[in-house]
């Protein structure tokens, strides 16, 4: 007797149980990706609000550029460090529980920040925000590893990562309007309350795939699917791998320049380009709009290469290495350009290329790590990235106080981008332990 599930029944309007199962899985998992994308946008509003209110808060509290740099980095240091246990916690207890805790806490902290009365209290809320948001991207990578196969994982991971770019593009004009109408304190409170609907939907609808669903999802993977184990993983063993260290170095170098954009771009446009606060809100959105396209292109390119038979790790490295190298070539000339239009074009091009690696960087961790350690390796790599991010506002602030301009900041960023490209290109290699 023939196996009718292999016949082209779709041509005569008949749907097989396998097709129905696949459609159900597809609808559910893309719904979850969209939900995480919404959370990502709100997540980055929480981060960007201080950058938008940079000048206003500095005037109210009487802060120097170096002090403002310390405040801008207050989120980043605890976020980087908290990524280490956050990845392990997501692997150990699952994304539903850990993400719901983090989302609730970061919403509350953002609201509280709107009622602070001085530098110290605001600094403390930014530290707590960093801890609370640390499980976010580790949750995203865990979810895409659960619900998508090796050949299709890059694009949904990139979609989740576009949340930061959408927020960064929308944040300057939107948060500037909130700043001008509600004040910086009201802006913080309004952003904090945005997360409540996401928390409710996440708790009600998110679940892990069943064993049968995983068999369907991973049927075409190069190695057989394995169930998502919840027991303890050998977290410390990841630091014995060369790949781990060069992923840390590479992501550190790339994220440094990205966070110069995120923390100092409004100030650069106001002080170096002579724009008003209102003009800055709109012009600052342009590089971040390019960043949205960059993230999606990077994920799509890597998935396309995998489908064409390129090994997964190599396919992820292509947009990472090319993106970092071309970003360096775009950022370096900004230091010597004094034409307004050309400067904005280079800023936008540099940010587009710097975002090509973002989805691929997270997907790379899921291609290298055993399935039970995906969040752990992703979090460790992100730890390295946010060490660079934490250094960026402080170093930029110190350079500005010392020189009064952004020239050396852009040159340093370009050099670090090339170091990132070299780290991933030559020192991160495929491993045979993905499904061990």
C-alpha cells in the first residue's frame, strides 16, 4: 500500500495531516516571533529614552559629558554581566518563565525612573534595567532554535533583531514628541506602561513545542532533532572553546560602534551638525531606518547560503564579516567630512553595514552550540558585545571632553569594526558538537 502523504494531493484540494500540522506550527511560531518583535521595540524604547533626553537631563542635573557618559553606560555594564547567568537561566528553566519575570521587572523600573530626583537614583534604575532586560535576546534565540530548522532560523532571528532597529528609527521622533509634551519624566512613565499587554499575551499563549512538532520542524536539518532538555548544562565548558573567546572579541568590537550611535548620535547632530532638538529627532531616525534593512538582509543572506548548500557557520559568517568590514570603511571618513548631506549618508551607510551581522551573530550561536546550550553561548557572546557597548559612551564622553569633537571616536570605531571582522573571519570555526 502506497504512502499517500507523499502524493501531490495539494493539486486536487486535499490537505494531508502532515500539511495541516505544518501549517498549524507555522502560524503559531510566526505569531510568537511577532510578539517578541513587539517586545523588542518596547525593550529598546526603554534603553533609548535616556539618549533622547540626554541634553535635557544633563542640564537639569548639571552633568559634564563624562558624567553623562557614565549615566548612559549605567545600563550597559550590568546588562553585559547579567547576560552570563541569564543565558543559563533560560536554558535551565525555559524562556516562558524567565522572560515574563524580566519583562515585568524592566517595565516597573522604567516607570520608577520617571520619579527619580537626582543622578544617583537615576543611575540605580538604569543598573536595574540592565539586569532586567538581560534575558531578552537569549529568549529570542532559544525560541527560534525551538521552533525553526537550521535552514530557516536566520530570518526569524533577524526579524526579532529588527525590533531594536525599528525602535531606534521610531524612537527619535516619537520620544522627542513625548519629551516635548510630557517632559522626560512623563516620557519614562509612558514607555514603562507599554509592556503590560505584551506580558499578558506572553503568559497566556507561549509554550514549548511537543516532541512530534520538533520532528516536523527539524525533519530537514543536517542532524536529527533532539528534545529541549531542561536539566543543567555544562556552562563553564563553553569557556574552554576557542570559538567562544573570539565570538566575545568580535562582538565586543562591532557593538562598540553601534552603541556610539545609540548613545551619542543625538548629541553629535546637535553639537557638531548644529541641529535643533526637533530636527535631531527626525534626522537621527535615518541611520536606524537603514539598520532595519541591514538586519533583515543579513539574516536573509545567511539563510539563502544555507539553502544553497553552504555550511551553516560559514553562511552566518559572510554577513558578519562583510558587514563589519564595510561599516568600518563607511565610518572612518566621517571624521574628515564636513558636508552635511555626505555626513548623514555615511552615518546611514555605516549603520546599515554594522547591522548586517546582528541576526547572523545570534543565529551563529545556535549553529555552534549544542541545543541545550544555545541560550548560554548566545548570552556569552552578547556579554562580549555589551562590554563593548558599555565602553562606548564612556570612551566617547572622555574623548569629547579631551578634544571637543568626534574625530577620534569615529576612527576608533572603524578600527574596532575591522578587528571584529577579522575575529569572526579567521578564528571562529564550525564544530561537530552542535547536536552532541
